[in-house]
């Protein structure tokens, strides 16, 4: 891989980290809103998280397309970190969806955590 491609790979890795981190933060903010019973705000934050995941996946897809077209993509520690960050953020989002459901269900029953 030449220097320009390596730089591009680093930029893509940083974009994945950025957007995955933003998505995770938005999802965690949604939990805070749900704790306060602000479910519309929580939903808005989850929509923001979905948009950030869309951007992160776009950069990830670019890498997959490069490799599938025959361009060599050498994994670096930074790229591995980016992929790990994306996957843990996705797992967080899935758990947050369940937490929002539970908070809303408890509130409709007049209970709280």
C-alpha cells in the first residue's frame, strides 16, 4: 500500500471512530432522556444515532469496496480500533433500544427504576 492509500485508510479509520463515537453518545443521551420520561427527546437522540451510524457504515463500506475491487487494504491497529469502536457502539445502541422500551413500559405502569 502506498503512502497516499495509507493516509486515506487512516482518514477513513478516523471517520469511523468519529461517527461511531457520536452515535454512542447520542444513544446514551437517549437513556438520560428516558430516565426523565422525555421519550420524544429520547427518540430524537436515537434518530441522531442512526444518522451517525449511517455515516460510519458509509466509510466502512468504502473500505470493503476497495478491497473487493482488488485494492489491498492493510489492516492497522487504527483500523482495528475503528472497527472495534463501531461494533461496540452498535451493541450499545441495541441495548439502549431495549432500555428505552423498558423505561417507557415502566412509566406507563406508574413505576420507575
